């Protein structure tokens, strides 16, 4: 069994994490979703991203559940969630295509 040593990327962990950060003013609000759709604890969040070719939309999906007294979120779905997830994906698509394009 060979001993694999990690390759040196030329950046420290701190430098890598700093390169992922963006310099935004403290007063600037974070990017807000363009639209949200919720059904039975499953949520689709639609994000608008401005590009040179106009607005492009991305969608994230999340399931909320209660663990004791605490609410948590997951991106894992059980058998009983799949039809709701498909419905929400269809509704997200419907909302996106209804947006005006440039």
C-alpha cells in the first residue's frame, strides 16, 4: 500500500477560504430569492442571476422537518416526498417560464 501525500496547491487553507469570499459592503443585503414555492414541508427557492445574456434562474429544493423541538432542513427526500417534490419542480418551471425574457 502506497503512502499518498497530499499535493501542495500553493495556497493555505486560510487563503483558499478567503478566495471564495466576496467583498460586499456590510450594509448590502444578501441575495434574496426571486420566488419560493412551499408544499407540505418541501420548498423550492428560485434564484435570479443576472448575466450578460439576461436573467438566468436556478432552483434549490429543501425539506423541513422537526427533530424534537427543533426545526431542521435536509436535501434528502423519502418515498412519500417524491411526488410533492415533482409537483414543486413543475411549479418552479412554470413560474420561471412565465417571467419576461429580454
